């Protein structure tokens, strides 16, 4: 994630959760993860690019503990407030962390999940390798992100966006395998609606996928 991304998300953090569509998206993604991961309630989880923590909060009853991480200090501040408001401080935490640039935590996790975050990361292979190093043997990575958007419509309103315009599913699965993951699966994960660039262009619907790999 670039410094431009950090600044954008810092600025957006205080009102991020005011958008009901973002809350509903997190809840829908939570159900996708429940169906795919068959959680036992004993898992320790790291969320990468977790923003205000809404995805992990929606899964609070399904796992033992979560550390929500994000490169944006503003997002982490809101995530901490949300965790406190939900009285989950004994099991949940939030930390500012950019896994590409910062030293990874020493702790090992049963799983890592992330939603609509990896397309912001330029050095994605480095990130995937670092995530794998944080997993216990047999641990899982679950990635929900955008399908291939080669026209760049999803980020058309960001003049300085320099991330990935979605991902080709087969190519992303191969990225996971190259990074040391096995038993890789890629399935549908619903869609997200978003205003297109320009006042008169309306809204667009963008497909999402769920990729799961084991360490």
C-alpha cells in the first residue's frame, strides 16, 4: 500500500462505518467465510487490511481471537473504538501494521483473512510469503477480493491509484501456490456495488472471489 492510500484511508476512517453498504458487505463476506472455512471457534486469526474491523466483528462468535491490522492509523483508531464498543477487548485487538514494510509479528496464527485489501498492495508476492510465515502448519489464508477489472472502472475516481485492477482468478491461485500455499481453491464471493468515476456514470457491480490456501 502506498502513502497515497494511507492518506486516503486516514481521511475516510472517521465516516467509513456511516455507509450501510460497507457494513452489509462485511456481514455478507463473513457468511462466505463461515461457509468455506467451517470454523470451530478455537481459531486465532490475523486480519490484514482490516480497516475499521467490521469483518472480524461480524465473525466474533465464530473464532477465539482476532488481531485486526491495517496500514492506516486512522482506520486502526476506529477499529479499536469498535472493539471496545462491542466489549471484545479481551479477545480482539487492533494494530497499525504494513506487512510488506514492517517487521511481522512473532505470533503464529491459525488463519488470516482479508477483504478487498490486497488489490492495494504493489508487492503482493512478498505479502503472501510473509502471511504464509505467520501461519501454523495447516493454517489457512482466506482472501476476498475483486475479479479482474482491467478497464479500471472500480478505481476510476482515484487519479493516483497504482494498485491492481482486480485479479484473474487462475493467476491469483498460481500466486498462492508460488508463495507456498497448497490445497488452493477459488470460488465466487458475491459482488460489490460502487459509484463509477464521474457524476453521471451511475453505479457499477463488480464481482468478487474467495481464494483459500493452506500453509
